[in-house]
C-alpha cells in the first residue's frame, strides 16, 4: 500500500475531528438507543458516537433509500398537474460503518446506476461520504470473508479507520475521503511503516478468527445455477418461513420498493417505500394471477437473486455481504447460511 | 410530549398480543419506518410482516384530525367545546329518558384509555354496559385455567409462560386457527422448538403451516372438545418441559370447556406451575388482556374483581373519586340493537363484532353515537359526534401482552391536527358529562390504576423495562363465575346424525385482520392481507376438494347451503387443508351465513349445486 494513502490520528483527537466534521455535514453514527440497542442516528454531539459496539441491526442503506421516501411533489396548476422533484441535497457522512455495509452500499450504487439511473439515489450518494471502521474481530453471525466483504477492505471506502492502540489509522480511499481530513489537518500525520504493518497483522488475525471452514457460496452458486436444487426443497423451506420480510428489509443489498401517492396540500406527494419479494401480493397481477403464490416460490426467488450466476454476472458480485443480519432477524429458520447449506447438501430439516 | 429528539423511539407493536417491541424511525421529525429491537425481551430483533408495517396506517390512513358533529344530516367540523357539550347534552337526555347507554372500549387502546373508558361508563354515565369486541372468547379461555393452587387465592398463578419457555419445550400442544398468521412471534417459538426436536401436536380446523410440521395433527372443530390421543397424553406427561398454547376462535362456552380440559391435563400431569412449562391463552389484539383487566367488561370491575367485591368497589371509588355503578351490564353483542346510545373508543365495529356487517344497520338506528378514534372508519362515518384522538404511535400509555408483560408505548410524533391523546379525550368527555377530572397527567391516571388494581401498581411503577402481571386464582374464579358472552347454543348435538343434513358447517373464529383499520389503511398490508370481504364481495363458503368434486362444483361456483334453520346461496372456495364433510365460514362472512347458522357456531347442513 502506498504510504501517502494513510495517516493516523490520536484517539484523543477524534472528538475534535468529529466536531469539525459535524459543522459541515450531517454525521450519522452508531448511537445508544432506548432499548439497549445500537442504532444509526444523526448525532448532535461527538460524545454520542459509540466506538466500541456491535454492528447495528438496521442497515445504513436507509440513509440512501429511506423506508418512506418522498420523491416528487405533484401540485395542481389550474387544470393541469405539475410535478416537482423533491431533492435531498444534504451532505452526510456515514461514520464508522463496517466493511460489509460499505460493500453493500457500493453494490446498491452499481444497481442504481445501471439501466435507468436512479436520480434520487445518486443525488444522495454523491453527497454521502463513507467512513468505515475495520473489524478487528469477527462478529458472532458474520461471514463477510465468504463474500469478500470484510473484515477489512482494500477499496470501496472513502476512509477506512483501524484502531491501533492509542492511535487510529485512517486509510484514504478517495478524494471525498481526503477532503474530510482537511477540516482539521493538524490532527493527522502520515502513517509509519510500522503502523501499516500493524494494520496488516490485525487484518490477518481477524480473518483467522473466522475459522477454518471453507466458504460455500461458490458451490451453492453452481448448484442453484445449474438446476440442481429440487423444487420440493423450497416447498419444505417455505414451511419454516413466516413471511415476515425481515431478511429483505434488513439486507444491505436488497432494494425492492413500491410507489404510493400521499394526498398533501391539495396535491400529492409521490413516495417510494420499502417492499419485499417475500410478501404474498408483491407479484400479484391485475388479472388475479400470482406467479409466486406459494411461499416456497418466494423463498426460492430471494435466494436465486442473491446467489445465482445470472445475477452474479449482471451485478458483478454475489448479492450478499455476509453481515449476518438475516440470521438475527429471521422469524423462522431460513437465513442465508442455513439455506446455502441446504442448497449444497440438497437437504432441509428446519 | 415526545420522549426524546432521537431518530429511533422504542415502543410496542399495535397488532397482536405477542407484545413485540419495535423502534419507530423518524426522519426530520416525522415517522418514516420501523426497525426491530435486538435487545427487546420478547422480539429479540425480529418482527412479523404486520409489525414491519406498523407505521403505515397512521402515516397513510385517513385520519380524524378535528372534532365533528352532525347537526343536520352531515358531519361538520366543530370545536372541542361544541362537540363535548353536544355529546354531554344528548347523553344526558337519553339517559334521563330511561334508555340504556353503552361504552365500547378496545383491544387496540392502551390500559389507561380502557381504564378511563370503564370510568366513563360506570363512573360518569352510570351505566353498566361496557365491553370490548373479541373479549368474550379470551375471557372464556382464561376462566378455564386451573385456579386450584396451594398458595392461596391471591397468590399469582406461577406459570412462567414466556415464548422463550415455549422454544425450549419438549412437547407442545397447540389449539389454533392458524398461529403462523394470528401470532407469528408465538409460531416462531414453536419453529425453534420443533427444529431442536420438540414434538408438536396441533388441534385445529385445518392442516395449517404448523400442522404440517407437527408430529400429530388432530382435526378439531370449534365447539367440540378434541379427543386427546393416548400417545399425546403420555408424551405430554413424560416431558420435563411442556407447553400448551390456546389461540382462541369463537364459541365462548366451548372455549371455556376446552381450556378447562387442558388446564386439568396440566394439573394431573404435574405441569401446572412447573418452571419451564407453559399454559398460555393468546387473545387476538395487542391489548385485549389489558382492556379486560382495566374493567372493560360488563360483568367485572377493574382488576378482574367481582361486581360485589366490597374492597374492590371501595378502591375504585377512591381511585375514580366518585360512586361506582356496579350492576352487571349488556355485552357488546347485546348492546347492538339493545341500547339507545353508544360511545365507541378506537373500534371498527363491523370488522370485529360477531354480527359483522349486520351491525351497520343497528348502528344507523342508534339515537346517538359518539366515536373516538384516530382513523376515519365506517363506524366514525355513522357518528353524531366524532372526537379525534392520537394513534398508538402518537400517544404514551401501556399495553399488557398475552404473557402479562405491561409495556410502555412511546410517542414518536405529535397527534395530527386537533386530535388529543385518547386518555385526555376520555377525561374531557367524562368531565363534560359531570365527573370532574381529578387527574392532570398520564402519571396521575397510572397512579389511579395502581390504586384500583394493586397488581398494576407494581407493573406500572417498574420503570423503563416495564413490569408484568399474573392472574390470581381469585381472578380466575371471578372470570369463570360470569357468563363470558352472549349465550350461543353452541352445545354440540352429539345425537344421531340426520341423514338429510349429512355435512357440517362451522363458523371460523380466526379474526379477519384485513377488515381492521391498522391493516386496511396500510398500503403494504392491505395489498398482502386484503380482506376476504373485499376480494369476494359475494361472500363465500369453503369446502374440501373431495367434497367439491363429489358435488360437481369448482372454485367460484355457487352452492345452496341449507340447515334446519334456513338456507343461503353463495360461491365456494376449495381448500386442500380441511377434512371432507366440513364446510367453513370465514370470520369475514359470518353475517352472510346467519340465515343458515343462526346464533350457532356449528350446524348440520346439506349442500347442492345452485
């Protein structure tokens, strides 16, 4: 790694840096919530940032794609209707998000640039800076190593922070990232060779922490893409799923939505809202036909999108970042690791 | 009024009685979504499909945002003073004229609101007619629980009764309509148990998702006591940890016998009160238990105290600062058509009443109807006075879950327009009628609850985490001593089958969530759970594939269903998960089949192509 691309800051100076950043941008970081949980929140004070915590259950995609997102205002103009874009032009820094979430946001960036570029997403993404915190140990449900999405990244971040004793290493991944250092340049100095070695060692230790087990996305992808998964497997899996949709809503790489108009001020606000392919009527057609009437068909659809070769080729990556959130949120037993295992073995026992 | 300025506000799901926690997400001060809570002691980071859309109805639905009165034929905007004084004046007139007045509370409303609704009835209006929809089946289930304890009448029954216990049980007996749909969090606990080897036995009308995963499924008709297979009895008896879950349908009398039979089984096998073993009744709505415990029932006082319980009357009088009317009253089904005026709190009556859409005609004939709600519903459109209140996302208060957890709701935004918190609106209405408010704040109301219902004093005072309440044998006895609901002749007639009526028609008790405003006004939920009434405007009756084949009919074809009482013609829907010989009326169509069923839950019928 090029030594010019990394600096360090004393941990005691982080507060000052965060305060300066907060003056020019909305800063979103993990904070403590009511119920004992860690949640991403816009902070008002640097003290609110939690530096040592688990990755929040909610994915930071909601700051690019809010759960309810007003897109267009439609006003009456005499006898005609006049649409106006609702442009969110606020600058925001997603601060100390994890490698898996960086990868997830870059995946979404790719999806929203392809075919019909999504103006709303891109407008927000242009004004968003990704400052990640590398994970120096595996999280309990995570399997990012299987998806090349962590625990450390080589690219994709604007800045990547790594804790090194009493200093924090800051790897610069982009011009946007470098600009964040300019708010308090005296707090940073170039990283030494020793510090960079320390960072490499931490990454190696973290990777080893995931254990010896081989990753299985490759073999699952082969089986699923060559029609070697029995239909009955999906049927049986469907009985272990309660159709809550949590897996898709919480997933950093999922982005399905619905559009709905809300009456407002004599006109309407056209909103985009999160939706899920796991919901029964998601594919219900006006004729009354539903191509995914059976729950097992909806479960199958999800995993085809995430794991099959056709999507891998189209999107350039497997549709999973190994964050483990689907394991935590599943109201049944059909999380990614369990289903990947079932696909490989051709067996499902709940 | 808002708890804090942060973006995530922890509150309780407003749908079923499992009591999952969730964060309401805010952006720029407005609610825009929900997120699960990993540390919540019930939901542990999970939510069902309804919970994930808990923000939608208040955000997207037609909201009541100002008081309205009907001076002529239409509802017109009015001030709170005008609306309250019209309500008070008309209610006085009707009461003075000797015509009964009823108050309907709600399983969708908080404990504080239900307590004040009971106070409005028995304290301000001096009427004993106070009840909520869907209370009767739940009361029947509770009443059957074993009250025989060595510890004494006022010692809480010591079932541990949590979903965690269900997940660790070795044997699970489940009486359900379709638990995966009615109570997903509870169904998840069962999935966890079965996955680790537990044996599940399901009792229900249909081969549901959970029935497919069961060790044994016992087809059971509402209104009939199932036969317990011998191997089930021994497996249950031999298990060190076993769970019984009762998710009510209808037929209160039969449900009482059902829960008594299971409670007796638990007592005989030593599971009653054993740590790790469970006996849990699951009502439909989020705060059905709280509504009942707060006194929204015609035959009990708050705290599930008997009407003639002198100590309870005294406590209540001190808490309400007035006399308490302690006669028994009409239940909610009897009120429809049986009262001159009705005050309805947060309820869409045609969706939840047993009489269904037939209730609309009775509501139209009321001399006076006051509706307090957050949502514009069919019920509110028929009102003479509409008082707008905050939705559960905008009001503080508590819900009591099926497990007995008393949990706090936290408002994430202000009520819309001129809507007031429901507890405030009820105090104002009672004051207008003549019972002055001696409470100034929600804390005052909670203290008053604590004075009237001592078990809630501890639970409400338990701070952020909330507390819990447990039934005592005295309370179970009181529940059992009163008729749970309008008597139906749902005694099954075990006599010789009449060959001219060879099939049986049963009314399903599975609540039709699609008709509830929280679902109907949510864009995502009404798409996925569109009510049957909307999807099939002609109604329908369900029958098995083999019966359909025998009769020569297909999905959507019309049949004539006739019983000794009467007949009806309507389309069929074919089901592949019910037994031959049985026709099922979904809850949403119970009024269409009234000519055939009458007040019964189960009748013998004959069916032919129409």
